[in-house]
């Protein structure tokens, strides 16, 4: 299993190297997968008993384990960001790994013939390095989950669809990585403090999760395209200005949300006259041209059509209509679908044909959004309006 996983990791890394239009996020992903592959090879050699003869293999763990968390976080950070240029501040995330290497330097350079479990060192810096070695990746896993959840809220201000931009696959895989991390930590602590040896087959199952995880993140990472590639310099401005809380979560407090949303734009607030002009152009364009029928409609595209910037358009929708872009567009789509579903002329039309014609790009998206606005499934709504 370890050998297969290691070979798979190197194959996926090579595949990612051939990806067209690679971004900085792809570089971090390639490094992450390569290091995971080396870690799996180290496990394979350990299974063969080579580690007992060559305890230096533990150096692979010293070198790579505290890098997994920062690399995963930087991959998530950059894939959800418009800016694909390297920032020197990214190097700060590797300080924990550097601390580990320095803390373990005496063993690394002077104790090659001694197994690490028999190495005795009581210095405070060594103890700090031990804690960082154990917990850095766990800490960055938590940061990664927070980053993904925040991104999931923010994309509703940019896109009218979820498919290919919600990174649901990455969320699922990252939680899978977390299961691996915390289960492994539980096994280590159980053995260290309770002197209970975990059966080998359980350890193999945990590492099987990692092998599957590497395949998943490599495969979907290869397929994933740049999310904000068509945006210029507006994403950071919008993300800093928008109310990132989902204004649709509680309809009973919408009047409070409106005041809150307005407060988010104090530094870049559009004056009332311009705000009204943009709003009128927007509503007229939505009614007359029906751009929401385009399933790929996003904030940038619509801002071009109504002759304003994405930032200003997002602000108008958020503050004047108390909605995010996703809610604003899909409400039009739902109303369009309702018209066809209750119109007897379209009784024989398949529901999904209507959904696609109204701008939805997937069955799951259509059903969940439609039920959110009508409290009924499309089939129930159609049946109720076509009884007579």
C-alpha cells in the first residue's frame, strides 16, 4: 500500500507539472504531493525493517512532517485568491519547520547511528521543536478549514453558481486529511502515555485514508481551473468590503442586516445618487435582457453589462437589496422557473429542461435553491399548479 501510494503521488505530481496555465496554487500542491509521496516511501522502507538498520530514515519525518500543514494551507489560500504572485510573507509559514530542524540539529548531525526513540535531550529548544513537530500540521489543518468555510461564504458575492467554484471536493478531502491527522495523533498519544500498542491493521487503515486523499487532491487539483482568473484587482477590494455573513440565513433579521451591510462599505461607499443610478440600470437590465438565463453569469460579466465596476455592483446589491450576488441572480431564476412550472402550456416539459433553460447548471443546485425560495420541490410546485 505504501509503495503504491508513493508511486501514485509522484505520478500525480508529474501530471500536475503538465497542467496548462499553472498558478502558484499548483506549485504548492505539487510540493505537498511530492513530500507526501516521500513520506509514504519512508513508511514502505520501515515496513521492510530497513529503519532499524538505517535510523536516519527518521530524518524524512523531521524534514517533511511540519511542512504538510503550511503547504496545504498555502494551496488553499492561493487557489481561493485572485493573486497568483508569490508573496515573501508566505515564507513565514515555514518558521515552525525551521525551528524543528534547528531543534533536532544535534541528532541530525551527530547521532546517525542512534534511533530517535533512544535519543535523550532535555533542552527547552528541543522540547519546543518536539511540540512544533507534533502539532504544526494539526494547527494548519484548522486554519485551512476556517479558510475554506470563509471562502464558501464569500463566493456568493461573485458567482451565481456553485459548480466548479465552491471547492466542495477540497472541503471533503481536507476533512478526510483531518481524520488522518487526529487519528494518528490519538494512536501516538495512546502508545506514549498509556503504553497501549495499536494493532498494525488499524494503522494501515489510517494510512489508506492518506493514500486515497493524495489521489483525490491530485486528481481534482489537476482538473480545477483558476477561480478568479477573469478578475483583475477587484476581489480583495470586494472581500474587504462585503458583509461576509450569509444574509439569507435568517430572514427575520434582514432589516438589521441592511444596516450592518451598509456599515461594511464606510471607506468605499458609493454616493446615493450613483447608487440609485446603478440600481436602476441593474434592475432594468435584469428585467429586459434576462442575463440570469446564462448559467455562467458572474459579478464581473454583469458589471460590464450595466457599465460599472464589480466592486460598486456588489456594494449596490448588498446594501440596497440586502442580498449577495448569488441570491440576487438565483431569485430571478427561481421566478422564471415558477412561471414555466405553473404554466399549463409547458405541462409536458421535463422539469430539468426548464431548470437548464432558466439558468441553473445542475439538478442539485436547482432543487436546493428552488426549495429554499418556495419551501416546495419543483415537482410539488408543478403538481399544485396543474391540478385543474
